[in-house]
C-alpha cells in the first residue's frame, strides 16, 4: 500500500512544520471516532445527509443552510475574495454563525480555476489574515490539485508571512484505485506537514466528455468505496472526507452518484451509508 505509518507521519509533520511554519498552528479539529465521513453539498432530496449517515457537510458558502439534520455538523467556507466578494463581508457572515459553534472554517475553493475561486496567490495571501481573525481552526485553500504550482507557491509564501494554516483541504477525482488515492494523500501530507481534509472526492472519467461513455462501471466504484472508506477511517492524518455526488447522468462523474434522480440511494449510496 502506498502510504506511510503513523510514526513516519508524525516525524515528517514535525520536521516539515519546523521548516515551513514559524508560527504555532491552532489545534486542528481531530475527528471523533467514526466522525470523519461527510458529504459535499448536502446531497439530493430530503434528509440526504441522514440517509448516507454523513457526520458533516459544507455548501461552498459562508451561509448556514436551513434544515440540517440533528447531529450533522456544517462547516462554513470562504469561497473567494475579490472586488465583487469583499472578504470583510464574507468573514462577517461566518462570525455571525459563531454562536452555532462551527469547529472550523474552510479556505478558498479551487482559486487557480477561473470558474471557481479565480484568485492569484497574492490575492489569497493578502486576504488570509481576515480568515485567521475568526479564531477557528483554518483549512488551506482547496486547489484543483493539492500539489499544484499555485498551492505550493501559496503554502511557501504563507509560511514566510507567518500565516496560520491548520489543515490542508484537497480535492481528488481520479480512477477508482485505492492505492493511487492513498499514495497521493501521503504525498500531500508529507509535503505540507499538516492533517488532511478531503473536501471533494469521487472517481471520475474526464475522457468521457469526448467519448460519450464513462469507462468506469458502478461495480468498480462500489468496490472502491468498500475498500477506500475503511482506509480513510484508519489513517490518522486524514481527519475528514466528503464524497462529491453529481447526478447519475453526469458524463465524467455519474459513475459515482450516490443518489438516483428521485433522491433514492444508488447501490453506491447504500455502501457509503454502511461505512464510517
């Protein structure tokens, strides 16, 4: 298995933290037993979160959604910060939610992507102190790739400026291959010396847009879910994970849908509900 032991992780984290972070990190919210599993965006249909037994969710905004099931934690996100999205106003929305006791706040979403966060490294660095003012455990920007030039530049310069980043948020849309994903997670954890939150992940076939057919079967993704979720639950450096479930008809990611169009659970959704 392409991963590393807890001792190796601790040793590498301490070493990297000493090199990268000149300021003490706030204690990242370590998961309670069996509390890692989440769902990105809340899913489809009434009580979707409850049906897949998600323990937490987020909706890419700083606005708490209505109707959260009891016991499901919502985590705010500062999606982006620019002239049309003033950082002060967004942070104030999170601050207004503090009486509900959110345990963390998530940084910018895919900032190197024009249709997502669309921020330069300098823009993100300049806005970052406002997120720190919330005094909550703070997740890094979630790059399209956790080891992208944007993310590496941001992390390097953030440490120079003594910005606080308590855990790394990452996205992953690869093959239904557990060893591939675990190897990637290990690489990112060693690279930045921080715990990980996987805030979006599911198998995806990006060639399907050209071929018109997804090369991954539901059975392949089902086997992936049954294999990867126990691994994520065991790994001490993975603090949380959240599946991204699109509509079944989505060409690249429909193979990973947890919900039918009417909101009923797919076989994958049933498997996701059973683990974690």
